[in-house]
C-alpha cells in the first residue's frame, strides 16, 4: 500500500485557497499522526476539469488511481449552495461501488458562512462512506475568515479526538485489514 497522503481539492478555481488549505491540513495531519509530512501530494481538480467529462481522460485516470491508493486522503471543498462542489462530485462519480474502499479520508469544508458548518457531515462524509472510505473523524470546517488560522483549527480538531481516531484507523489499514 502506498504511504502517500493526498490533498484533493474540489474548488473549480485553480490554485484556490481551498487547495492550499487542503495541502496545509494534510501536512499537519501527516506530521502529527504519521510522523512525516514530507509525502503529501495535492490534486487540484480545477486543473483536470476539462478532462473529467471527456471520453478519454488519462490525467483524471491517474488522479483517480492516486486517490484510490492513498494512505490518507484530505477531501476539500468550498461550500456552494450548502453542499460540496459539482466538480468534486463529478470526479468522485467516476469511482465504482466501494472505489475508495479502505482509504482513510478526512472531509475539509471551507465556508464563508457559519450556517454551513455541517455541510461536511451532512453531505461530504456520506458520499465518502458510500464509496467505501473510512472516515473515522468529524469533518474539519473552516471559515474563510479562519484560513490564516488553519493550523490552530487543525490543532483543536486533532486534540478533540481526531488524532486518536486517525491513529486507530491507519494501523488497521496498514496491516492489510481493510485492503
């Protein structure tokens, strides 16, 4: 199994703050939970958007394989109309049943409005679970106004039980129990 940590950004704008937040959170989780933040790869779906609906999509296929083979996956989306983006959904729809079986996933939602705090739990988490991902923690929700404080948000989230839950889930997967 791969040791890779993937930060997957579903923001339709290339180089978005959502992509940066996904990468930063993935590094923070990797350093805290795995003891190594060096092997984090970011997949920015905005850079692949033109291929997602094409009849052939070599770069998208490579991204699908990388996400499927990740040890730890941070799935990030801005909140649009109280849910995740259509770009993220379109990408994830390319997986068959249980296409993410055994991948440990962390939903990350970036929102401009505190009223959307549950979007990760209500919408994104069930999608990841439906695809077979192991989602052992609550979603991380960060407001646009908190992006500069993402490290602190991540620290509080990890301290509130996420670190223990991730550490419990990852060894089981590493030993092959879920793959």
